C-alpha cells in the first residue's frame, strides 16, 4: 500500500530542510515514470538527522520512511537522491 504525501507535509519538509536539501517528486530506476518522494542532498546523514529534529509532525512519515523501500541514486558529482517508492506525492502538489 502506498502512502500519499499531501502538500502541507511536503511544504513542512521543505521548510525544515532549508539549505540542507530539496524535497520533491522523483522517478527512479524501475519506477516506469511513476513519481515518489525524494530528498536531494550533499549530506544524507545530516539531512535525515535534521528531519528527525522536526518533531511530531514528521514522526509518522519518518517511521514510514524507515519501514519502506529506501533507494538512492547519484545525481551529479556531489548530490545524492534518496527516494521512497511507496511514498507518493499528491497529484495536486507541484
């Protein structure tokens, strides 16, 4: 079963990440053009530690991230894209 991420939660993630990374839709390998939640960052450990400090509003999402299939791709020389195929972004979110 897929989890649908709403616009408000995505905006909260983007606010918490600030300069550490970007959150948005991504279509990874073998996803056949389906899009899911992805976080692009130079420092994966620091970024997810920062999200963890976001408090209760991210607890359910972080638990889901840890329980789901976590994948990553290199996105250039320094960036890493960490994506979660089972967490889809609501179609109304841009």
